């Protein structure tokens, strides 16, 4: 066999973490190859995650709004019909455009794209099983593992992606289910639950904890969005655990009981969405061949510079520590390449925003009130409701609020939590404020254009150090 070609950097995984690192490395003049096995670049996010889910969220929202929220606006429409096949096609078009776009960026930045499954043959060599058949291998002075994550299965339920689905099946259903049961009231459960509820399914969410939204969401905000989603028709069973499921028939039966033990009940649905979290994916990577280990939760262990105990091998994105978010993976990708080329890199893990793309959206950055309280910090809060914001009023879209959590003594912002229209865009301003160490008074004394939703952001800041004007 011919000796494997040597690169400065070999990346395993072409998801957001891997492809961003590849482009950055190309820009920095490194000889770089990126190995991806799914036949398309962009990973979970572009192919079966962020992008397809947001396409469905956007279009299902439009459909729902046209059905229920036009008459009062003076718009009378005729017969409204759902064409699910076309809605799925629109989603596929967005996905294809973006994944092809990444392939173009690879070419532009001299990244070699190897379509296949990579596994460690030794500490510097990756053996690749090519998608189109055959094998090859590539050597790397540096290697970056960016193999991502997969849905955590529910013991005893057989995921066929039709009747019992993860998010991957939930973005590709062929028909609107009559009844959908969602196990796990985190971000995936609420986003995908929203899509199918808007399209006509009767959606029930079973959540183990006493609040929805998954880790990090402020309790006050969680209560607010639960109420809003409830008005839209979603049903919630909190403090409830799924004991077992039976998916042998056409209708799936799920036994649930109170989390603390007690009352049992059997729920039935034609589609069950399992959304109880994701776990790092490192299967088949051959970590054992080079003596690398994963922790109890399957994460590859690394240091502050993303290095494993073999310092030329680094790990970023969903397959290691931190929130499983695309923009977190992207920050790490740039930092990891900079550690290789410049010996320094930086990610501020205290200022990574989270957004849930329901309607209205929920977005936050920094610590929530419970976390600040638990840390024993003296704090103050300030809120402002969208019902008192002029733009939200003109848009007739007034559910939700902005909430600041700040240090009681220094007024420095500790966290910002929003439920409301456009929260996902608005949180960028909050992230910048946090990144720059702003106080609530800094934000409150910054002019915000009128009439915009972002005035609610300014006024919530004002309410934290003083008083809001319009509430
Ligand atoms: P991945 O995107 O999972 O990419 C890893 C890639 O590595 C995969 O393509 C895989 O095929 C490849 N791979 C694995 N092993 C090998 C191997 N041995 N050889 C070759 N290739 C391999 N995050 C957000 O920030 N915003 C959102 O709106 C959002 N929405 C989401 C919606 C859903 C339904 C889901 C499931 C996730 C969502 N996420 C969102 C999370 C986001 O998708 C992940 O955080 C992000 O994709 C992580 O990027 P990654 O590169 O680490 O991993
Ligand atoms: P999650 O961690 O957000 O939520 C899982 C929920 O399931 C939690 O509330 C948990 O308490 C509950 N749960 C766990 N076991 C349970 C059980 N046996 N019975 C009932 N409830 C149970 O995980 P999710 O929603 O699966 O999403 C995975 C990850 O994907 C997210 O953490 C996020 O990182 C990423 N993601 C991000 C999105 C975004 O940024 N908009 C969108 C979708 C996913």
C-alpha cells in the first residue's frame, strides 16, 4: 500500500464543529482534510437538526397564523390547506442549499473533503472506509475529533423513526399524527411538539421535572412559556416519568407515573417522540486503539486547550463537554485551530446564548435566578412585559417578557432571560452586554429605536437599576 498522505490537520466529522475548523484551518494556511461519513457536510445541525427544524417551525407557524390569526387583522383568506409534502420539500431545499454551500467553502479554502468513516489506526493515522466503496488512509500532524452526538434512546422503546421517533423522524413524518406523545419537555420536545401541534396533532408532553425547557431555562420564563404553549393547545404532564412503553401495535402505549411514585396511567399515541437528551457519539472511532477514554457520560476527556492526553489530538463540539449547541461548537472550532497555529485561543463559556424557537421564542444568556441564588450572590431582578411595548402591540404579538438578573452591589449583568417575539435575535444584544461586562444601567442608558421590540429590552434593564417608563 502507498504510504498515507500527511496533513497538518485531519478532522473527523464534518458537522458544525468539524467544518468550521476545516475552513478556519484552510484560511490559516494549514494543509487540512475533513472526513465525513453521512455523504453531506454540516452534520446534525444542517442535515437533521437546527436547519430543518427551523424551516418546519417557520412554515408551521405561518400556517397556524393564517388559520387562526388573520381575521382580527383585517385579512380574510379563503380555504387554507396543508400540503405537508411541499412543506417537507421546502425544508429539504433549505438544507441542500446550505450543505452544498459548505462544500463550496471547502473548495474555496483548499480543504480536502474525504467522504467516508474514519477510525484511528494509530496515533497519527486515520483509516477511512469510503462512502463510495474502498478504503484509504490519511495521516495528521494534528487530529481533531468532532464526531458529534446522537439521540439518547429510551430503554424498551424501539426507535423505527416512523411510530417511535427521535427528532430525525419527527422532521420527516409523512402525515400529521392524530395524537403525538413527547417524552421529555426539553428544547427538542417543545420545538418539534410545536410543529406538529400547529399542523393539527394533539400533543402531550411528559416531563420528569417540575418545569419544561430543559437545563438552564429560568423558572419564571419556563412557567410563562408553558402557559403560552398551553393556550396554543399543547398539553403537559410535569413531574411525571415514563415507566415503560409498548410499541408492538399501531398505537403506542406508554405507562407513566408520578415522578415521586404513585398514580399510574397509560397514554396512547400514534407517534411517540423520544426527546430525553443527546449523548456524545464516538462509536467505531477506534479510540481504544490509541488508549483514549470517555467519561461516564461518553464524553472524550480533554484539557482547557481541547487536548486529549495525546496532545496532538483535540476534541470539540457535542462529543465533549459543554452545551450541545451549534454556535458553541463553532466557537470551539476557531479556538482549537488557533491553539494549533498561534498557541492561544479563547471561548467565553459564560456568554453562550440559548434559543428555543417556539412561538414566541425563548432566549437566554448567563445565569438564571435560581443559579445566582444558589451561588449565594446578592442579586436584583428587573422585568418588562411585551404587553407594554408599542411594537409588540402594533404587531398584536404581546405574550412574554424580558428579565434581567444583576449583581445587587455592582449592577453588573449576570443573566438575561427573554420569552417573547424575536427573543432569539434580541439575545444577541444581551450576549454582547454580558461579554463586555455591562451593567443594567449601561443598557438602560443606551438609545433603542422606537418603535421596536428591543425597547422592552432597554426598559427591563431600566427596571433593574431604577424604574421602567412605560410600565
Ligand atoms: P454533529 O453536527 O453531530 O456532527 C458530527 C458529524 O460527524 C456528523 O455529521 C457525523 O456523521 C460525523 N461523524 C461521526 N463519526 C464519524 C466518523 N467516525 N467518521 C466520519 N464522520 C463521522 N443547536 C443550535 O445551536 N441551534 C439549534 O437551533 C439547534 N437545533 C437542533 C435541532 C435538533 C433536532 C437537534 C438534534 C439538534 C439541534 N441543535 C441546535 C444542536 C446542534 O445540532 C449540535 O450542537 C451541533 O450539530 C453539534 O455540532 P458537531 O459538529 O459537534 O456535531
Ligand atoms: P434536553 O436536555 O433539552 O431536554 C430533555 C428533557 O427530557 C429534560 O427536561 C429532562 O428532564 C427530560 N427527561 C429526561 N429523561 C426523561 C424521562 N425518562 N421521562 C421524562 N422526561 C425526561 O434534551 P433534548 O430536548 O433531547 O435536546 C438535546 C439537545 O439538543 C439540547 O440539550 C440542545 O443542546 C440541542 N438542541 C438545541 C436546540 C436549540 O438550540 N434551539 C434545538 C434542539 C436541540
